C-alpha cells in the first residue's frame, strides 16, 4: 500500500506540474524478453515535460515507473522463485544550456529507487550525466560526455560518445556508445528505426539470500538490437512496435560489494514490445 501511494503521489505531482508547461508527453510500454528458462516481462510508464525557460536554457523533467516480473521454468530455480517481482521509480531532471548556435551543454541528475517489494532508504541512489554537443556543420554534430548509469547492471561511471548525421530530410544516423540508431520516415506519420543499445538495471532485495553468500541485489544487462516502428495515429497519439534480440544477456545476484555470487546463465533471447504515447 505504501509503495502504491508513493508512486501515485509522485505521478500526480509530476502531471500537475506538466499541465502548466509548454510541452509534455505520457506513455506506457510493455515488453517481453523470454529466454530458455526465464521470461522477463516489463511494464514501463513515463511522464515528461519540456520547457524553454529562456533563450539559452531548456529544462526537461521525466518521471518513470518500471514494474518487472520474472517467470522461472518450473523446478529450475527453486531457491530463487520468490525473486519474481521488482520495481523502479526514477526522476530525470535535465538542463540544456546553449552557449552558441553550435555548442550546447546538457546536464542530467536522476534520483532513483530500485527495490523488490518493500521500499527502504537504502534502495535510493543517484545517476546522472554530463554531455557537450558540438555542431560541426549543417548535417553533423558530435556528443562527448560521461555518465553514471546502470547499462552494465550496477551503477558505474562510463564515457559517452556519439556522432549524429542527418542523411537527408527523411533519414538520420546516430553512431556511438551506449546507443546507435538509424531512422527513416517515409512520411510525417511513420518512422522506422534500427537500433543497438547497451542497457541494464539492478534491484535491491528485501532480504539477503544467505545460501548464495549474502546476495543483496539482482542485476541484469544486455545489448539489444531491434527494429522499431512508430505511427502517428492521430494528432497527439502515437503507437510504437518493437522486435529484436538481446545479446550478451546477463542476470546475476551480487553482494553489497558488487561481487557476483550467482549467475543464472539465462542465455540470449528475442524481445517484443508495444507502446502508446500521448504527446503535445
């Protein structure tokens, strides 16, 4: 009950703030990632607002809630079958500063709570990033920065680098780490994208698992290659379909010192997703 009340309150506060802003969006996404012995099913709800507060400064605030359900093959992981439900709540606040027509600085701070069922102060952590975008010419820009992220499971500092190239008025190419994308729009309603993304997450456990050297968290990570299609079905409504494959998929238990104490050896698997978005 406390978890639902906290989540509901944060979403209501965020929605109230967004109503007074220039632009906002709301979306819900559902995806499934089955492997040989474990299926991962995730539901994600996101509220975001975006406002230019001066000629040079823009702020964006994104509140997201994720619910992950894990289904184990019957009898394969009897010791861990209670590890079947996880929650994540995070709020990403971004500021973009334009120093000139060709140079921008983006700073993001993302407080997050990652927990199993019972929310506790120890579940809180802070992620974030700092990135500089330099426009090289009318078609090409480069982004360089650093981030504290969970793309490898547990929070770590990583460098970020990407090159964005506008092929023409219908196509764009993003090459970099951790995300790459090739997108194409044959008209104003349809967008097709081929993506490659490093992504991951972690969740604190309600109780230590003594049988595996006091495991206190679960971590998961993978490299996802996918084909995505977004359709603008109405003035403000969009649907998104996603199909792809997870490579180098990892699902582990770790202790408080971030040492791996158990490997589920899930193997790789495909991914299917669908989402709906309202945007103005």
